[in-house]
C-alpha cells in the first residue's frame, strides 16, 4: 500500500492559503480600480451624447440668426426678385466666405418656391435641380425655419437650416445654410478629450458621389478609400490610422453585440469605445457614431500596483514553502522505507492468486470462443448466400434482420430495422423491420441525419452504442419498454454510406467489441447487394427522366419558334394601338375599346412568356402575385372542362393573397392539384373544393418530415376532393419523383414532385391528409407579403419622353420599322430606317457621326443583330445600341451586355418602356 505523502498533505493546503491571501486582495483592488475607470468612461460617453445634441441645437440657432440677417439684406432681395443669378452670387460670396471662416458654414443655397435650386454659392456651377430633402419639405409645409442632420449624395453629413424668404409679405423662395458635422466633432474632441469615428452605411451612398464629396471638401488625405470597409464608409475620424488599423477596429466594433461597450488597442493606447446609432432628421438610421475614450494611463497605473503586490507576496510565500518542504521531507523518507517492505510482500501473494484465476478463465473463454465462432461463421455464410441469390430488396432486408438477431450470444432482442438512403441524401428511409412498435414505424418512416441514434450513426459513419434509453433517443412514445441499441452504418466498398441497420439489446448490456466486428462484417456482406439492387432502380428512373427531357426539349424548340413569330406579330398591333390611344378622348367609347385591344395584346404577350417558361426557354422571375386572381383563372378554365358529375365549391376571397412567386408556377401548382382531384373523382363524381385563407402561424405549427414553417403570416391554399382517397403508405411517397398510382402510360409521376419543389422554392410547405374512400385534402402554405400598388383606373400617366437625336432603326419586318419610325418621329427624333441589315451597315459606315443611337432587331437575314452590333462598334466604339428580339436562343441580356449593347428589349415592344429606355441611354451618353 502507498500512503499519501505527509509532506504534500501539508504543503498543498499551505500553498493554497498563501495563493488565496495573495490573489484575493489584488483582485479586489483591481476590480475597484477598473470599476472606477468604467464609471469615468460611462460619464464621458453620456456627456458626449448630451453635448453633441446640445451643440447641434446651439449651432442651429446660430445659423438661424445668420439666415435672418441674410434674408433682410435689401441688395440680396433685389437680386433675388430680379432672378439675377450672377449678381446674387457676387453679393453672397463674401458673406459665405466670412461664415465659412468664422463659423464653419460649408453649404449656402437659394431655392425657388417650387423646390428647384436657383444657386449654390458653395458650388455655383450646379443649379436647376429639384431639392427633395426633408428640411426643405418641412419648411415649405410649416412655413417656418426647420433644421436637422441630413446625409447628402456626396457623403456629406450636414446640419441644414432652411428659412422661408419672405419679401413684401409673401414667400418668394428659401435660403439654406449647412454646417458639416465634423466641425462639431472637432469642437467636442477639444473639450472632452475624446476621439470619434463616424461611419455611414454604404447602401445609402454611391461610389462616385463619395469620391466627389471627398474632393469637394478636400478630404482625400484624411479619410480611407471607399474599398477599405465592406459595408460602411468612414466620413469623419479624429484619429490618425492606416487601413489595417481601421479594418481591425471595425472588425472588433461590429462583432456580435455591436452596440455594447468595447475595448480596443490602437498604437499602444487602450480605448473604451461606445457606439451610438446615428439617425438623420427623418429618423432613418444612417450609420454608427463611435466615441473612443483613452484609458491607457489609468490601466498602466493599475498594472504597476498589481505587479508590486504580486512580487512582494510571492517572495514571502516562496520562503515559507521552502522551509516547510525541507522539514517534512526528512520525516517522510523514514515512513516510506517501512511502507515499501510491506508492499513488496503483499504483491508476491497477490501474483500467485491471479495466476490461478487466469488459467481457469482462459479455459472457459476458449470454450465460449469456439461456440461463438461456429455460430458466427454459419450466420455470415447464410447472409452471403442470401446476398448472391436475392433479386428482391424487401426480401433481402427482412431475411438479413432475421439472420442477425438469431445469434444467441449477442444479447440481442428479436427486434431490428434497416434504413436506406433514397431520394434525399440527408434522410434515412425505413425499408425493413422486425418487431418494431407501430408508433416507431410511423415516426421513423423518414429519419433525418443526426436525429436519434440511427441518424447519428449516419453522420459519423461509425457504430453508435447505447445500453439504455438515454438523451440521444430523440424519438419515442409512451409505454416504450427499456432497451439499448447497436446502430451500424452500411458502407459500400468505396466507403459510400448506403444506410443504417439498428438492433435492440437488453437494457444494461455491455458494449462488446467482438459483437461490433461481427455486425460490421454482416453489414459489409449485404452492402454490395443493396448497392446493386439500388443501381437497378436508379437506372429505371434515369431512363424515365431521359424520355421526359427529350419530350421537353422538343416542346422547347417549338415554343421558341412560336414565341419569336408571335412577338413580332404583336409588336405593331400593340404599338399602333398605343399610338391611336393617345389621339382619343379619355372618356370616349373609342378610348375604352382601344384599351381593350391593348389589354388583349398584353395578355397575348404574357401567354407567350408562359409558353417559354413551361418549356424552360426563359428565366423564371419572382414578383408579387395575387393568388386569388390566379385561382379564379384556373377555376374558370376547369368549369368548362370538368364533367357534369363533379361540382366546384370555391371560397377564394381573402383580404390578403399577395405572395412573392412566379405567376405561371402558382398557376401550375393550383392546376396540378385540381387535376389530381378530378382524376380521383373521375368514375363516381363528387365535389372539388378550392379555398384561400389568411393564417398566422407560430413556430412549429406546420411541419413535414424534413422541415417546418417559420412563424409569420401565410396564405393557405386548400384543394380537396371526395374521391377514393389514399392509405398511409401512398401518402408517404406521393411527392417522390416518378411515383404514380395511375396505370402505365397515364402519368409520369412528376406532377406532385414538381408542385412540392415549386412550393419549397417559394419558402412554403405542402401537407396532405387522406383516408381510403374519404377523399383527400392538400394544404399549401405560402408566405404573405405586404405589397401596395396604385392600380386605379384614373392613374395619371406622364407624356412619353421626347428628344431630337438621330436614330438608325433596323428590322427586317416593314410593319415594325414603320411603327418605330412613326412613334419616334412623333416624339421629335430624326429617324433613318432600313429593312436590310447589310444596307443599314453600309449607310452607317459612310456617315457614322450622323447617328446618335442604333436600334436593331436580332433575327435578320444576312446580318443578325449581334453581328451588326459588332461591326458598328468596330467602327465607332462609343455608339449606344438597343437590341430588340421576339426570342432567340443565341442571345440574352447578359450576352448582349457583354458585346457592348446598352439596351435589351423583348418584343412585343411597349411604347412607354421602349421610349424610356431610349431616353435613358441617350441621357447617359450625354453625361459621359
């Protein structure tokens, strides 16, 4: 036996007591000092926030006085009433220079009563633009001076004060003065001895505006470039720091919990930092205002005191420890000599006893091993024989479970199950079981990876063992009997996970490595056959998928040709209808008739888009969709096609039914569900129900085997029938691709799988309830959105944009050329048109400077639109070009942009969209 060391028993408590005596007072002092430092910092932060607000109000009052002085200047009044901009500028410039030098005024404006800027004294070259700022709007509304902080498009954060300019008793305009916020923060830094960093969200600014603002305010050297931070841009900073330090600081400031106080180290200085959200006069959050308080000196003093205290206490403790250690060491040596002799005699006697026990146990283990080896070999041989001969997956799996649980020495219960991976690589599907309770058959039908013991075995690809029902048993039921588990992953030869099989063991059983090895060997024996049978099923599915893809490819080719010709036909119809509409009185019968023609043309345009979407010839775009309108269209179509023995009951008038989706796919979902309901009632008839309602769901209220809906407002679509219904096994598989209950040739098995995919893609969920001979009910939940749009019949439409530029129009269809030439000529443009793309290029090549814009069709003989574009740009690189196409597989918007095309318009052409694109491109060219 070994007695505990007397020396250690005494030395350890002594050292602990000394350590406590040293650490506790030092920690106490440290905490008090740090608390005082934190208190001082909090007071500084609170004072800073109050002084910032006070300083803004104080400066606003001073600026108000300056504005009153300016407004009363008779010379300025005369120049203003005469609208003499040059004289007004010359008279105002000395005032502005004086205010800028003495009071930090950086902006000086004169605005017309309608909000149009008349003169920027600080930037006289720019005027005539409308001013939409909050302070000016409020001044016009309240007819008195208004002030507030506002963010300018050039990245300037300015205190703006706007005063109505009343001359002879009437408001003749508005005067505005502005002071940059950094002027205020510089004053606060001098008073409070703190530093500031003011950062603005990049989403509120543009890169060009920011660069122009830095140049205008001469801050190129003071501020870091636009690219320094990813989401923010610094507009004011009172510390000198390079890009790396700025990135490090903002990485710390914007970690989780960004508005809590932080501690930063910069240039060997330690700062306490507090972040305030910073808003403008409207209350919109602009960014963050960071206040930095330097605590370096206080913390340095604290460290010096702590080091002195630690040094003194440790020296004293070391001396006492050495004394006790040497004294007790002598006493301990004497005791250890006697103890060692007794221990040696005891070990000799114990070794003799252990040798006898080992010989007895070795004989017993040999007998047990021989028996187990025989049973195991027979079972493995049976499994291998079964694997070689079996061609049926269900038969193979059930026989495999029966073979394994028959081994008596494994302490197994006569219960087990096999899960395989099928359609979802992250879900185990229950395929075979023995003795499994009915509740578990339902709950474990589809088991996601990571759930319960089998899911954990799938994730780790290692054996998972439990000798009782522990916290890892995520799935259970009332009355479940105590048990344990071996969960063994089924791996292919290349270590691919095929599934998991689980076996029940008696509660309290020990984990047996030999048993695990046998079970893994059994799993390996059957893995090859599982992989072979699954491959055969996959091959059948791929053949079906290939056939469907070939059908869709043929439909797509046909749809593309129809779309191109139909859009070319619609272009002159829609264009001339819109032109005629402009000439008719707005309340006349002819005007209403013309609107119906345009509406019909737009419906035809949407029909072409739906054809292309169905054939996957165009991108599917998500936008606000009023589902109740789509549902009414579907029901309207169904009423004319359903037999008389099927009634339609509808309730589709919810107050809200707007979702973010693609209308064609929503149409496809409703039509598919209604068609399935029709097939279920084909023989005996019945009632088809379609209902829409608005529901507010809590977390976990609606779920399927794989996911659940987040809490929020949802649109609930219900499609029900009184047909033959389904049993539980069919319901579990109806959303699988290629699964169908219809006779061969009557269906592809893709309908509900596609519906399921569409609903998931839009952030929704679909559920089904059915019983045999009691009908079926499908519920589709889609997230509602708030969307308002002015759809009134009396919406005011502005005139089409006009111009005087020279435009070259090229299209091989004369009716389209004639329409475009007539439309553009009526708007003031000078149009030269061609129906031959080669002739158009020859005309352009002779006089390339005679044209300001080229509009070309895509599909034309001799030279296509893209080829014509490349030749024109080779002659004149800066020439803006608009490409119009009814449909083309050779080009899309991205490809058009890549070859230098400025505008891409899908036919049929809508006049307002067409003319606005032309105007935007020409205006952009002028700006460049």
